[in-house]
C-alpha cells in the first residue's frame, strides 16, 4: 500500500479510537444513571416502610436444593434439629431430622422500575467492558502501524 495506505489506516484507527472513547463515556454515564435511579428508588421505598420478609421452611434439603434456594434469593436464618419415631422399644426407628428456615425480602417492596434500572445498568456495564477491550485492540493496531 505504501506510505499513503499506511497513513489512511492510521486515520481510520484514530477515528475508531475517538468513537470508542465517546461510546465508552456514554455507556459509563448511562450505567451510572441507571444505578443512581435504582438506588434512589430503593432508598425511597425503604424510608417509607419497614422491610417485609417472606419465610420458607424445608426439611433435610440436598446441597443442590440449598444452592437453588440461594439463587432464588433465600437466605438461611436458622436450622433446628428434631427427632421422629419412638425409639427404645417402639415400632418406629428414631431418626434425627433437620428443619431449615429461610427468609428473603418480598419483591413487592422493591419497585419493578428499580429492577429494570439495575438490569439496564448491568447491560451498560457489560457494553462498557466490551468497548474497553475494543479500544485496547484499536490502540495496539495503531501502535503497530507507527
């Protein structure tokens, strides 16, 4: 390509870098704005009412079930043991059981708009990370042309 081709490639990369920087700035502002909105909604909601919880009891869950409950937002708050059966001469074998008590914040106390704002902020953060990678690649390509 010669001298002019190399210069043209540099100009294209320089313009791409400038575009990426602007898009990064916009992505950052949008993500920050959505996070701020979600936090304001959360603060407003919590200031207006006491936290509301829902509870869930489960006997002898598997490790896989415990992981599922955690993914669904349940928090283990207590575990109690109790016995079943008669033992000592009874017809039923006595066994020890465990009852797990979970709680989680009720979704109704957290507005749907706040959930949407957090989701949008997360999407913008992902885009921001992607743009940073593209920017680094463009910079490396430009440096290789110098």
